[in-house]
C-alpha cells in the first residue's frame, strides 16, 4: 500500500468533526494534566478510557483521544518545571535545571517558547518516523510465530525491568506481580478457574482499568496527602517570545534530541523520562565548554523537551506494530483497544488502516493544536495552579470513582480500587516501579498463550521456544531476542554512568 | 531493614501463589503444558528476586509523620465504606461525603469542603448520567 495514499486517507479520518474535536480535547486535557503536579499521564489516560466506552466511540476516535492526552502531557509538563521549578511530570525533571534558572533571570518567555517549539518540531519528526518505520516493522513482524512472540515479550519485560526505577530486582518483582494478576480468572485453554478464591467477580479476570486507577490515581492522592503540597501558587509568565538567534542556536540540539528521543522511545521500558535525561547529558557532553548547561542555557530546555515528545511518538511503534506496549500509558491504550475489538499487531496496518493512519494524521493536527494552545495560553494554564488542592485532589478522586464504577456497574470494583490504591502507595514508598505491574497484567494473557502454543506445536518439547515448527530450523529472530533480553539486564550499569553526571533519577511513570 | 521485611513478605506471596496453583483441580482436553507451569514460572521469578532483596536491601524509605497515618487510615476506611454505601445511599450522597472528608484532610474548612464537594458531585453526576449515558446508582432510599 502506498504510504502517501494511506496518509491521505488517515487525514480523512482525522478531519472528521468528531475526531477533530477529540484531538483538541485530548491535547487540552493532556496539557492540564501536564501542568498539574501529582496527576500523571497514566492516571489521566486511565480516567478517560471509561468515557470512550460510555460514548461507544469507534476505536480510531478512542485512540486519537488517548494519544492526544499522552503527548499533550509532555507539552504541559515543561511549564511548571520552568516557571516554578516543580516538574509537572517526571519527564520534565531535567527541564527544570536550566529552565528555572532562565526564569529566575527573567528569561521565562524564551524558555517556554523553546519548549513549545522544540516539542512541536520533535512531535512532528516523530510522527514522520512512526509513519515510515511502523509499516516496515509490521512487515517484518508478520512472520512471527508463537515462539517469536514469547521471546519478544521476555525481551520487553527484561528491558522494562532494567530501565524502570532504580532497583532492577524490584522492577522484576513488580513485573511478576502484574503477571500474577493476569493469571486470575478462567484459564484461556483448559477453562478452569485460577486464583479466583471462589469470587464470581474475579471469574473474568482483573480489569486493567481498575488496577490502573487504583495503583496510579488513588495512590497519587495518598502521596499528595503525605506531602501536603502548598495550596495556591503564583508565577510570573511574561511575554512568550523567542528571538531568531535563540532559535538558530537551538535547532541542531532540537533535531539531535528528537532523533535520540525517538529511538529511546521505541525501546520497551525506556520512556520519555529516560529519553529526556539521556538527551540532556548527551547535549551537555557534545557542546561541553561552548554551553552554559546548568546555569540557564536555552539548549538545556530544548534538549529534554524535544526528546520527551519524540519518545512519546516512538513508544507508539511497538504498540501498533507488535502489540507490545513499552510503558504504563501505552499499556492502557492497548487494553482500551482490545476492549474495543482491535488487537494491535503486525496485521493492524492492513486490517485497521483507519485506526493506524487516522491516529498518525491526528498527531500532525494535534502537534499544531498544542503549539497554538501553548504559546498564547500558558498564562491561563498556570492560573489553574491557583485552584486550591483541597478542591482539585478530591475532584480527581470523584472522577476515578465514576471511571471504576462504569466498567462493570459493580461496587466490588471500588473495593478492589481501594486495595490497589493502598498497594500503590506502599510500592511507591518502597521504590517499586508501578508501570511493570500494568504491563504484566495487560500482556500476561498473551505471554502465556504464546508460550503454550509454542510448546503445543513442539508437543511439549522445550526446543519449541527456539525452533520454527514448520521448517524445523532454528528461529534466528527468537534466539536473538533471547540474547537481547539477557543483554538488556546489563543496561542499569550503563544508565548508572549517565546518572553519575550530576542528575537525579529518570523514573518510571511513563 | 524495611526492604528485608518486604522481601520476606514477597517470598511468602510467591510460595503461597505456587502452592495455590499446585492445588488447582479439573481441566481436561488441555495442551501439553496445562494451566500450572506459567504460574510456577512467575512464582520462581518473584521468589528469586525477593531472595535478592533479602540479601541486598535498599536503604530504608523516609517515613511520613505519625499524623499522616491517621489520615491514611481514614482515607482507606472511607474508600471501603464508599464501596459498600454507594448502592444503598446513591452516588450523590456518598461522593459528596467522601469529597468533604478529603477536602478537610487537605486543609479546607468543613463547609468549604461540603460546598465544593456537593457542587462538583452534582455537576459530574448530571454530566455523566444525562450527557454521557453512564449509569450511576441513585440510591435505594430514593427509589
């Protein structure tokens, strides 16, 4: 299929009135979530999924909305980092270093402007990347059998565990816990009930939305309660402008960081936060003495803000072409798509071109909307921070209740939500990453079924995990994925070297 | 130290999970692998990681002040109560009360919390039920 023709059809989908409205809504909600500290994109996406079900949206519209929130939050996160030194999202932690220095010396305007322009350029470049790389990867993955899929998931979980959070073993425990949750309910092949403890409500398994809202949204409320963040904050915004000189000094940084961020985003587990801080340290190293990194260099804002937006686009590649989400947010998108009757995977580009190309086209539109939304309206978003937290936080919780209740109309789910909320709080306290739980839950079923199919084809012989059942030859793809999975467990050591260069953590969340 | 306790609890969870898995009964016409090995695999992964945690624990987390645990407990109890009361009392009453409680915990006066909570609850109730077609319990005492 001709890519240009497909893209044109995609624009046809994106320009339908409903979808235009949804991309604007998604970008707006995403920006709000990005601006508000404490409410992460995972909670935001999870809270809007029930809405897509309730409105019986077609899958492409649902995905357009959810993706809009995802990359919109990347835009919004920079605002509070720069103005208040309070990162709205973990992906904007690095932005605060130079961004807030700039704001303090009266250059908040250029910092905000370069963040918006950097995000726009990066977002657009990453859509081009998604458009060209996606179909290629899909064509390659179409030959995958169960053995390759199982190996792929092992690879996904090992990179995720290696990159999410500070302690790899805690991430592995979180992954295992998510997989455990996935085994609750009827066994996919023999039909017997597993781990339901006689509860009828668990017969259909754990719903990913309830786990996500409990684990992320409710535990966020508890974390904020512990911190007791100050109520209202005031900030000086000034005029949002950028001089031609600022733009030309930053443009190479923006392009370099976009490419880097995009590639990191494609890797499962390495989300926008890691992309942001790898881009920052890379720019710091390349520009070295020529830059004033750490003292308010505009490129110190451009690098992480471009990288985190590009990473959000890159993260959609494994989701759409392999059905393998690399982060908590994309895991929720996968869950939502499956509930709407679309299973992402290599066939998706052919079976559901409307969904894929509609999404890609909507992202072009979305990036433009975000630029228009952010440059003139930053002041308005910042004023939102003056809404007292005693109103805002309980309001978020009230919407969580509706989201959870709407899934099955069953109060039992609210009980589960409370349990997962407490668990999420304790996991955060003990530094366990939360995203692997969600990924384990969403992918556990597919992982088990592919393992069992592979072994059925080989009549129970473990060689079935490495050998193509039809040709009898060793599957190079499966074997290399196993090798890569093993290698990725050394990634924490490499990442630690980056961290040593005077930066904090690049944590989970994404 | 805290990590050691957590590690021990996780190890117990992994063992318990495997034991429950081994006692599953029934199932026929299954594949060569059957319903049990995948859970065993998970339990092994979790158990080994827990052992590592026991051997090499992280430094203790910073614990919140004592007063926090009171509000923490209060929030949890109220969430459980919410789950049991939403059907008999209805969405509007339970959600308003829950929001009031949380607002007070976040430092509002009770009347501020009640006012803000009631206004917000009413608006989302009508937005979701009338505008978006979501069913929310009206409450038995009204029905």
